[in-house]
C-alpha cells in the first residue's frame, strides 16, 4: 500500500498527534534524490510531543554530537541493525563527522532510513537570542545539513534544551520549520549517565507513540545497543523516522 500523503497537513494549535493511516510503508518508496532540496514552506508551527496512537511505532531521535566515537558508532549501529533514526546534529560539531561516516549517513538518508531535524548550529537557548540571531542559527545549520548530507531538515525543528516561546515559534515557522519536535521519552544521556540508568529509562519509555530523545554526546549508550534492540524486539516496536511517523517527506520538506 502506497500511502503517505504529501498533502500539507492541517495545522493544529494543540499538540495532539493525528491517527496514522499506515503503520509502515517501508520499501515502497523510491530513494530520496540527494541534493534536490525543496523550498521552505512557511506556516504556523505545530508542537509535536508524541506519535499518533494506534501503531507500534516509536521515533528514535538523536541530538547534538560532541563525541566523535558516539557519532561513528551510532551510525554503524543504524547501518548494521536497520533501525530508523532521526538525527538532530549541531553543525558546530561538523568536524567530528568523518567523511566515511558522512558517506554512510548519506546512503541511509537516500534509503529513507535516516532523517534530519534542525537543532540549530551551536545549541543556544533561542529564547535568549534576537529573532535575527535565532533565524541565523537555524539557517546556518540547515545549510550545513544540506551541504553535507544533501537533504533538508525541514519541517522539523528541535529547540535546544526544549526551550521555545511564541517568538521562537514564529521565527521557525517563517523559515519552514512547522513541526517543532519535543519528546515524551528519553535515554537521559544529554549528560553522562551510567549504563544502568540508561537501560532503566529505555525500559520505562520505549513504547508505542514515544518520541525518544537520545544524544551523540557520551559513550555509555554505545555498549547497550544490543540490549536496547532486545527491548524493541520484545515489545514488538517499530522504530521509525519522523517522516514515517507523521507522514511528511524529504521531497516536500
Ligand atoms: Zn541538544
């Protein structure tokens, strides 16, 4: 069944996810043509806290990236496991993305296994910046993602620290970031955690409808991928990208 609608979704003023029509359309879509960047579609942002009900989907999202081995090993894990990820990296750490890792990610992005969201260039609290500065932070990161990976991060924007206000939403919306990505589950590893803490949070939060927050910042999670995969399999969960969860596409942006 070929089904993900490319029509613009109706915007809602409350963070309620829509029911999904399709659980999984994997394998049906042709590859993304890297380098073909759609124009921005400005609009009123919608804040997303969870996935639609009624599926086994969860979205594994991974932010920041100030640990080079974390980037490389997360990407290698995605490639070996086939698990779908959404990456929200900050371009200020771009030198930590080795060319071979970038090449792997581009292949997986073309295959719709990996997707990007915009987490800004250097991870500042946007509520403390002027509108011009906030727009520059988003635009600079978008340009880095496009130049490096050949794909747009629009319409997804994850505010650093989850901090936003009406002005930040307005700036984001004008740039085409109409889906503001929050989360309702976390591995807790924005800062250094023990493996036991991370596994406990995985047990707690990995369930249908979760937007799971992870980070490319600290190494403890790297030794837990097998166990996390075990939880996913035991619960029959379907790890998906945001496009798969919310019916957006890289062609539309
Ligand atoms: Zn972050």
